[in-house]
C-alpha cells in the first residue's frame, strides 16, 4: 500500500447505503415538518408529496441495507 492510500478512508457499499438511508429519513422528517408549518395549501401539498416520495426511497434503501447486511454478515463492503 502506498503512502497516499494509507491515509485514505474507504467507504464501503454498506457505509454508502447507511448514509443514504439516514439522509433520506432526515429529508422525510424535514418535508413533513415543512408541510405542517406552511399555510399555503399548494406548497403544503408539494411538501407532503415529497415526504411520501422520500419515505418510499427511505424504505427501499433500508431494504437494500438489510439485504446487503444479511448477505455479507462478516465482510460488509
């Protein structure tokens, strides 16, 4: 391993899935909060729809995350 690679942090597939799922869950919370605090009905509907859509993304990411974890229990890459 050369000097450059020794100092590099490697993100695994599991790491990326976990980060994407966490980010997606945060977006769901944010969009839900926005939809509850906005009075404009059109904008409120948009944020509510975004929360629902992002919830589906989060669910799929969690499914992939769990499948990946179960597929590679001792070697998560």
